[in-house]
C-alpha cells in the first residue's frame, strides 16, 4: 500500500532503517532533528529556521507533525537514546545524562 504525500516540507524516509519518523524534504534529517532544540531548549522556531536555512513554514510543519505524533516519536527517541547508552534523568524533554563507563 502506498501513501500519497501531500506535504510540501515533509516526506517519509524509507531508507532510514532506524526510524519511522518523517524527514525534511531535501535534507538528511528527521522531524525530531529539526524540532529538538525547540522542544528541549525552548529555542524560537524563527531561530531554528534561520540556523538550518529553511523557511519558517518548514519548521512550523515539522512542529505540527511532531505534536501530532508526539507519543511515538518521544518513545522512539528515548529508545534510541537507550541503545546509545544515554540515561534519561528526567522525563522526556530534558537533556539526558551520559553514562560514565
């Protein structure tokens, strides 16, 4: 079954085996890669758009997608962090502490 993509700035990334997240068209980045600084650090979407040289609309669409799929994206991000050896000291939305070997 094929899903038609009508998003201007978002697209599936089927070649990325480690995530089900959609990504930013024309970029090798997932929605979380783009919105993490907004969600975690409180950066302004305008700054993120400027920093990544993207239209503000692209950042807003990524944020909308994140909030519409927050539960499973957060779970995926937390699971990936666990695989990489990160320990979440606070609920999702705070910087993790690194495990010291």
